[in-house]
C-alpha cells in the first residue's frame, strides 16, 4: 500500500512539472497579445521607446513593443457637436515583424463607467518592422446625451500579433511632390502629393494606404489622416490628397511643426 501510494505521488509530481513546462513554453512562443491602456482627458504624450538588447531568433519570435505617443483631445465643432481624436503610437522594440490587429476605443468617465465604444478604429501601417512605428487612430463624434460632468477618458483595447509573412508583408511605395497647406474654410490641414508604384505588381483602389502624421513643436501627434490612391500599373504614378477634414478640423498649418507621409500596401495576417 505504501509503495503504491508513493508511486501515485511521484506520478502526480511529474504531471505537475510537465504541465508547468508546457505552460512556460507556450507563453514564450505566443503569437498574439491583447492589451489596453487608459489615456486621460486632453492627454498628449511623446515618450522614447526602450531599447531592446536581446534579439530573438527566428524560432523565438516575440511581441515586443512600447507605446511611445498618445493623443486624446475633444472639442465642440462648428455644428455644436462634440468630437474626439484618439491616437496610440506603437513602436516595435523587438526583432520580430509585428501586425497591428483589431482595436476598439472605449470612452469612459473618471469613475470607469463606459460612456460609449467605437469598434471601427484604423490601424496603419498594418505591419511594422523592428524599429518602426505604427498607429491605432480614430476621429469620431461623442454620442448625444453623453454627460461629461464626471470627465472623459480614452481606453484603447488592441491586439498585436506576430506578422506571419514577416518582412514580405511590407510593400513600400514612393511618395513625392509633397505640399502642406490649410484646408478650405479653415477646416483643418491637408497634404497633396504623388505616389509611385515601384513594384512589379498592379495595385487596386484599396490595396495601398497613404497616411499623414502631423506633429506639433514638442513632437506630439496632433492628428493622423489617411486615404487610398487610385489604382496603378507597375511604374505608374498617381496623385493624392489627404486631409483632417474628417478628423481634427481645429488644427492649422500654424500648429504643425512637422509631418510625415507613408504609403504602404495593405496586408492581412493570413
């Protein structure tokens, strides 16, 4: 009896050790991470990403990133509607290619009570290489009837994945002839330019996204706008215009100290 009991105890201990080792192994090789962050009312922050010193091997792909810039502003527009601008900048601090997955923006008061949620948050570029930055962003209306008496904060809930295609998921397009100016009637700013298809593949009207990121003098992001240029044959060039007309119409060229424009092929993590 004592011998059988001893055997059962040994078998149980071995099973626990085996289960624990499997759990540790699955945690180190995970390909998806869900995260959330709270951004206070009228908060705009620009921080420096931490430097990673250990590079993961091809067999040790890791999700390593830092949130390096956040923006949450709201204002009453000319139609007396309350709008908001929410932005989360993700810096890839690891050695794996990362895919920016789904994202929703919750608006909640200072007590944590949910005021509303927006599910259609844009992510771009879809895939970011080591050292690159990507963005979750949205401009929307605050629902009528929502009370701001107890404050309002932005809570982004997002998913970041290992990019299954790695560097092959990134397709760059050349941008040129850029010009920044105020939009008509003082409704924000806009950038005009041209994009060239430097690849050997034709593009469709939705296979390339152009995004413009606008910064103030402190490096904080004022707004992000995007558009889809016309289809292009290999070697062809087309013009584009991207503006904050559907975003933060309160900013002008006087507020913009710098901006960047990125043209990337859209990608899916299949």
